[in-house]
C-alpha cells in the first residue's frame, strides 16, 4: 500500500494523512472527498527544483497544471517558486487570478484559440509553445498588436517512444502534437519563427509520454534533442531553453515502482547528468533546463474517500461494493483501464479476506473504480480510501448524471481546509436556461 511519511494507520485503525484522521475528514466534509497532502506536493516540488539547481544550475521545474488545476495549487506553486504549464484559457485565468507571475508560464496546446492567445498576451504568459503550422503567424500578429516580442518554444517530436499505455503516448510520428525532427518539419517551423519580428525563438520542447519509469527513454530523448541542437547550431541557431516535458511515473499499484522524494531526485539528476555530458561532448552552449512534471507532483498526494453504500453479492461470480462516487470523480479506470489500490480507511487493520470490485454509482456498467481487490468485508457506511488520485481525477471530473463534483481539501500538519468547495445542485443547474424557441 502506498503509505508515505505523511500517511499512516493511527491507533484507532484509521487512515491518517498529513496528521488528519480520514474518518474525521469524512465526518467534517462528507464523501466523496478528494484529500490532497499539501506537504507531499511541496516536498516533490522542492526535490525537483533543488536537484536541477544542484546538479545542473540554470533551470526550473514547471508544474503541468492540467494534472490538477485550481487556485490553491497555483498558490502553492507561487510559494514554491516553480514555473507552470498551462494548456487552456481556463488554466491561464485561474493561475493569473491568484497572482501567479505569468512570466513563468508555458502555454501549450495543439489548437490554441484566438481568445486563449489574447488572454495569454493580456496576462503576460512568458512562453508560448508553437505546436501548429500557423501558430507562429498568429502569435506574431497578436504580439505586434500588443507591442511586444513574445518568447516561443517549438515543440518537436523526437520520435522516442516511452514504454507506457498506448492511449497516453504522444511522441510517436503519428501524433497530433509536435513537429517531426526527422521530416524537417521542426527546422522549417523554427525558421518561420526566426523570420518574424515579434517572436523570439527561445528553444525546444518535447514530451515523450506519460507514466514513464524507463529512465533510459528520457536519456535517449536528451541525446536525440542535443543531436538536434548540434544540427541547429551548425545553422547558427541557438537553443537557449531545453524543455524536456513531463511524464515521470507514479505508484498506482504494486505493479508500479514506488519512488520516494529522494528517488525522484535521482531520476532528475540522471537527466541533468546526461544533458551535461551531451552538451560537453557535442560542444553546445548549456541551455536553461526545464522539466514539466504533473502526475509526479500531485498524483500520490491525492486520496479519494468514499462511503460504502449498496453491496451486491452474485454468488460464485462477483461481489460489488458500490460507493457514493465513481467515474464522475475518477474517469481513468473507464478511460484508460487505469488501476488503483484502496483500503477500508475506518478499519485499516482488519484482515483483507474478500475479493470484491468497487463500483461507482453512475449509470454505466463500465463505472468500476477497482476490479478485483481484497478488502475486509465492507458494509454500508464503511469508508473506502482510493490512493494516488491526485492527478487527472479532479481535473477530469464531470457532472455526469448530474452528480456533484466532490470538494477538495488540503491537509497539512494536522490542519485541513477547502481547496475546492462542494458543488451544490444549484451550482450544477446555475447555467441552465429555457430557450424561447416557440
Ligand atoms: C501532460 C503533459 C505534461 C505532464 O505530464 P505528466 O505525465 O502529468 O507528468 C507535461 N508537458 C506536456 C506538454 C504535457 O502535455
């Protein structure tokens, strides 16, 4: 089970996170409930940031905020002095609204709208990542209107495939993201940028996939990217910033390795060592180095608490333990066949002697949070904690079946507080209207 320093089973046999008893949290805030371990988020940020500073020098981590986006998390990043990644107008708006210094934001997307680009200009987004044939032209035109020179990175596709679930791979040649290096499309895009007065070419970006544990994939990507930097240097083009993207793996189930903060430091220092070695061997100017972890920063910080409701036993077939949430707060099992671990958080020391499936309450047979897990015999009112739900759960939540999206509480040092307040039925119906079509 995924217990870290800030997580334990207390004397009452309850799961405790950040010094807060989960049974108490469920009583105070209700279920379903997303619980985020703020100290863990901060410690991973510090590990990434300090490792880059110590082993490389000039660089930073950019938190890929699509993993979990709300005011509170941007506020944490502001305090930890990280950069951020944003991929939409909504993320730009949210980050800017807490006074995040947007010069430290990278704006990504394979299809940025006019409105989003304007918002990026108005809020002073530091770097826009070119990822479409006409991005350079559109951003150049806007930057002229805003009387500025906009920093841009060009997202390239190094053709390195990380070993991961095929649905979430993005660096194959057949991808909607990035310009291919091998076809010459990347160099053409860079030359297009260089020809424009209101754009400044600051460097290269790549992102080779998600949930990657195979460090050699990252090392290979650094090698390929620095080969490409060498090629560009030959044409007199300097890469000031090298952004290697995110994709660092986290522990969901026992099939996944379990990294503590020190191991993330090792992971990052392998990257920086490889980069230092490549820069020296290929006689390059040392670029400013950026990585963009999302999942690794918030994934393991999150736990979802559910109350057990109906239990359906189909003798000889399967026992379903239904909870008061489901695919509306965690779409990943239905979307990617993602796997999770869970415990009975109110009776954590009881023997897990039953194989059951944890079902959601939504009207979809595929709404199963965990298929086949051993738990103590669960009864109505028991509390289930599902681990590693901090990334891509709240951010992908929906109001399917008009279920409310659960609130998010941050816990730290025995204190807890809302990061996202509970949605009411009025909130859900607030934007509904009756069209006058008669
Ligand atoms: C999704 C994404 C990330 C973060 O990926 P994780 O797997 O959450 O670390 C970083 N950069 C880009 C461009 C992305 O699309």
